[in-house]
């Protein structure tokens, strides 16, 4: 006879449900997350087409994950600040600007990784076609 699932196991699975709900919120409502997701999907398709190496896949996967995670943290910080105050507060502005700046830094780093991985292959392809 199967043992019933204990409370800690149930809480563990409920936590995953909440996490997936958060990701769903990002996908449905956050335009920048959608843009980053699309660019990540294009990078994955390009990686498949250009047959990048295992280490390049690792770098690409971590980079895509970092950008998406930064966008999620940015959204959480913006929502928290909006919850606390609707009027202009200098520290609220700092929190929002730093969060947005962090996403920008991650995105710029992702561009560098993309150029390093795809640049040489695309350059060779361009030379073959011209």
C-alpha cells in the first residue's frame, strides 16, 4: 500500500506550482521578458543550425538563463516598489533603475557571448556566400 505524501513533500510541490505561476506571469505580461525569450529561442535555433560545441552550448544556456532571470528579478523589484509607494521616492527610483541596469548589463554580456560563439561561423558562412 502506498504511503501518503507528507506535508513537507506536498509543500515542495506547491512551491514548484508557485514558481511556474511566476514564470507564466512573466511570459504573459512582461514585454521585455518576451523579447528576451524570443532572442534566446533564435540563439538556440542558430546554435542547432551552426552545430556549436558542447562548451558553447553551456555558455549559451547559462547566458540565456542569466538574462531571463535578471528580467524576472527586475519585474519582482518593480512590483515590490509599486506596492510600497505610488508617489515619487528617490530610493524607489534607484531600486528600479539599478534593477533595469542589471538587466541591461546581462543583455550586453549576452551579446558579447553571442558574437564570440556565432560571429566566426557567420563570418565564414558570409564569405562562402559572397
